[in-house]
């Protein structure tokens, strides 16, 4: 649904590497620019990693996110197959997305996205990673189409990104990644889940216990992103 901010992400099929070299990152960044030119979308943040990507977007219309992502992923898959002459699945499946409350929760997701390379040990400082909105924010000519978003970032934003997130925030974010749970305050999360038909994401995963002899469903689920 339009009007909400979303964290959008996808991973290579079987956790396989998708961006093999600098040219692959540049091509995907170019597709992001093309998608922004073709469809109404506000891109707030992004980070491209070797086998996955993160985006923070703010669509206006109800179908904007689906249309925008469909074009982006289809265009990338066509180009990838032409370049590497493969025929199998490139991405793990349809992209994942969850809505975010437009307050400090959005800033938390923003930090989560932009500090991904630092958390993964790929750089010593998050702004050193060349394929993210943090680097583009320092040098706007690298990606001039970023939208400032509905929440003002602190003036010392780079230091915020380089400061590790609290473990509690990471746990909640990873739950939202796994299950599509809205990320925000308790009241906002409940209201948004009801409005968007996401009530199931608030319930514990797995089947409820029916008897003392019935096994419970797996409630852990895979952790898909760092």
C-alpha cells in the first residue's frame, strides 16, 4: 500500500553471490536509476552486498512498489542471464518487504541498511563501501536521485551509522525480515498490521500445540540477512 515507508530486500538464490565484480554493482545501480525514471518511487536508502541488497523506499500509490520492483528485478535477471549465460534462478524468490513507522524506527532501519558492509566485516568504516546510499550521500554526484525522506537524519549521521545497533533492535529487525512484520511502536505495529492484512506476522510462527504428544512447528526460521 502506498504512503508507507518500506524496507525491501532480496538475496541470491541459495545464498549465491550475485554481484561478482565492480561492473555488476554499477549495472544494478544503473537499473535503480532507470527504475526511478520510469516509475514514481522515492528511494531513501540502499546498499548492495555481494549476495543481497537492501532498499528503503517510500511509494505513493498502492501499486507503485510492486510495479517498480517487478521492472527492476526483471531487468536485472534479463541482463544477468545475457551476460553470464545462465538459466537458473538468480534471486531467492520474490522480494521481501515490510512497512516502517516514520519516526526513529525509520532511522533505525536506515542505519541497519547503510551499516551492513561494516557489520559484515567488508570495510572498517561504513562510508568506505562504494555501493550504498551512505557513500552517495557524502558524494551526491554518485547517486543524485535519493529522496531525503519524511524523517530528518541527525547532523552526525555518518557516526550514527558507524555506531553498532542495539541487539534488541537487530532482533526486531530480523523478525521483520523473516516474517514481514511492520517495524514500529507497539500500537502502530498492531494498527498497521490490521490495516494491511498482516496480522499473521504478529503471531508466533509454527503450529499451535494441539496436544502434549503433537510436535510444535519450527519457530526459528532462517536468518536471511545480516
